[in-house]
C-alpha cells in the first residue's frame, strides 16, 4: 500500500509491515530505533517490522510503501534491505538512478515488488562492506541468529554453531567486514531491545531484565546506565513516548531560525531559560544527540538546499556564517565526505 504522510514532529511511528520510507520533503533529522540520522536526503529507507521512526522537524512530507507479501522477504538477497547491521537500511539515489526513476513514476502505483528487486540488486552493487555474495549471506546469517536468539545469553561460539559457515570463520569474517565483534553486535541488539521495552511498555524493570536475558535486575540497571547515561526508569521518563511536551519543537525551531548566525550553546540556553548544562542534558535525553550536532546538522541541510539551487559557494559560505569560503568547504567536506563543488556536480549529473 502506498500512502502519503505528513508526520507530526517527535511522534513515534511504529513499523507494522516491511516498509519503504521515501522522504519527499523535509529538513532536520530522523530517528530510527533510538539512533538519529542526519544524512537521509536522496535515500530510500527500508525498515522491518518492529522498528520505529520519528521525524524531528515539522516540515516532512513522506511517501510510505508497505509490502503485503512477506514471502519475498525470505529471499536471502532481499533481506539485506530490511535486516541491516545498522538500524537504517537504505539505497542511495545518487548510486541508483533506476530506484529514483521508479519512485518518481510510482507515486500512486501499487506495483511495489519492482522497487524491491531494483534495490536489492543495487545494494549488492554498492557493496558497502566490500564482500562477496557468499560472505554477505554468512554475515546476515549471523544477524538473523542474533535477532532471534539475543535473550539467550549466547556467546560468540554459540552464534557460530547456529550458522552454516560454508567453510568460513564467521567470527573473523564479521570482524573483518563490519569492524565489530559478534559480541558487540549481540550487546547492541540487547541494548536496542532493552530501550524498546523500557520506552514503549509498562512492564516493570525487573521483568524487562529477565526478558532481555539478565538474571540479575541490578546488573541490568548497571549495564543500561553505563550504555545510556540513564537508569531504565530515568530513560522511560525522559523518552515520554505517550505524552510529548513542547521542548523538542521549541529547541528545533530556535535552531532553524538562528543556526546561520549563532553556534553558541549559551545563546540557545538563554533563549530556553535553562542553564547550558541543563539544556545539553535535556537535549541528549530527548533527542539522543547533542545540541552541537543538531546545529551542525541544520547548517549542512541548509547548505545542501542552497547548493542545489546553484548559488555561488562563496555566497553560501557567508550566508551560513563562515568568514572564509574555504572554512565552509572544509566544514562541509568533514561532515558529508564531499566538497561543496563535488556535491553540486553530483546533483547535476544525476
């Protein structure tokens, strides 16, 4: 089913079917499974059942495509789109003109299977982990085992025993291609599921700790606080899933209005009538990111809009509050991986 969505700011949208999110318009960041993403532009975002997405700005317009036929997701080549090793599986339109072309022509189309085929082929072509197809299948076998067995206190060797290795060392392969150990993937999965149960259910913390695989609730509290900076009870209170206040809207509106001339945390703290330390902590708790990152994200978003309009780089640099255009260029490349000129060139060649 294809629908057009005008999402509310900071509202949790639960994913109930395998879903493609195509952002047609918007600024700011999005949040998926407690992680904030700032570089979502020009991407098709794939989310699987059980995940959630939040839009941290009020101007988003989104096309949501839900896929009713679940048999296609048993295909090992298709699952990479939805069972990614990070929270966000995506296809970059700059690398996949066929994907962009299909979506541009299919605003009201119900023939959604084709975009799955195009995207899965493109994902392997983009080859983000520089692996062979056989290696990818082993990596995602590991991911599936972790997703299914994470509460059962598995060790590295337990995971490997549950995988058809095809003669390869799964532990070495995962570490070499992904850059993290199986143990860290297990820990990350447990943490995400812990946050999900704490934020979105009314279960008591002891019950959650047992469901996640901890025999000792006190130890669960300690692990959770070490990873998040908050106890489970504090995290639940700060997330405020059901009753949202105006803080998120207020701070994002301030940043949107003043990001080109104000980088000072003191400025935003004064505007919010809070101490800098209090504002920084509340921003981290509410948005899972820093105030400085939000300001930088807004600068990058505004810069990309101006670059796409073919405005001179020097003019954009001054507009964004940089005294020298080379300072702006260095800032833009540091946070996007491309110079402003390279970004403009990609837009023209697309």
